[in-house]
């Protein structure tokens, strides 16, 4: 695909992105003149919803965070924030093609805010880009940034520190949910995802490209977190209650690079 290198050329950004999407910036979403209001059905009270960006990795935890936020009706998600490896034109760490993330954004009905991170990218450079992201978000009337973190306290503390005095409030909609129960709830809801990246030091490389389902969970070794929160694996969501329509994807080339195993996903030609 034009503009998207083969997965064999994928360049991991390593420590520069901590293996995670934080709060990148891209297209400036037009600020609404008035905040969206949520009318409570019982009391008729009008509650102002907070304009929120969602850190979007393309995986199940960020997708489920969107589902939870929509159910809570306290946050209006106005943008999906995704960092891309500029050299490979793929999501940092997940190695998902930009075109697939654009397809996700279309199906959830939310604009994609994307940022291209250079290669190489130092932590200092990365954090400078993130500070500019915060400024752009505030100028756009954004109040919060939501993250799909589950239980890693050091990552949460890092996010909170980076957002201090930024004018943006960090939100963690799925924080503390038991991961076995959460994984089962995702699957039962109709969420469908494929494993795009596996850390073979923690999980057998044969799991890459597999569907995230009950069969997969039953085959995980007991020391593997069911949601992969410790970095055992990363996913790409192609269906679920947060989507208007499912995406038809296929698994292509599988390669080992920089200590990880990646499965290249693509949209089916007839999709």
C-alpha cells in the first residue's frame, strides 16, 4: 500500500514512547461553540459533558474505554489520539497501518487526531511534542484526556505528571477493572480483536495473529495477564459495540523485529 511500508521495515520507537500512546496531536478538531449537554431522563437535568480526547492505540483497551465513556454520559469524546511511527506509517508498538486506524475512526464516528513521531525520537523530543499536543487540545476547548490503562501505577503516575498544569484532566475509565472479568466482558459484548504484536519473552510467538476470544484466553499460560497489561501482547479491534460496522481484516506477513513478533493486518479487498 502506498505510503505504508511492509511490516518488515517497521521501526520500533522503543523507550521514546514507553511502548504506549500518551497524548499526541494531529489534526485540529474544530471546537464546538457550546458544550454538548446530556439531559437526564428521570430529572430532566441538563449536565454539561466534558470535551475529551481518547488515547487510541487501535487496541481493545482503548476501544473499551470509548464504550465505557459513552455509557457514562459524562464525557463527549471528540477525538481519537494516536501516535504513528513516521518512518513506517504505523501505530507505535502495535505496528498497525494508518489506514486501518482511519477505518476504525470512521466506524466509531470520531475524528482521528494523529501525530507523526520522528525516527529516531528521544524522550526529550517526544515530551516536547506532547506538550504542544496539550496546548493544541486546550486551544480547541478540550478539558480531558482519557487513557485505557488498567493497573500499572507507574504509567498512570507518569501520565498524571505530564498533564500537571496543562489545563487537561487525565481520565482512566477502565482503571482497576479485574482483567479476567474484563476480557470476558469484552468478548461477550461482541468485541473482536486480533493480536498484532507479541513479546516472545513472555508469550509464545505462535499467538500473534490470533483472534482475541475465549479459546485464546483458555490457552494462555497462568502468568499471562488476560488483557496483556504487562506488555505480553497488543491488539487491533475490528468489531464491537463501539463500532457502526465491523471491519473485515486479514492476517498477512508475520515477522520478528527488535525483540517482538508482529502480524501485518490489512483490510480485505472485498471489504
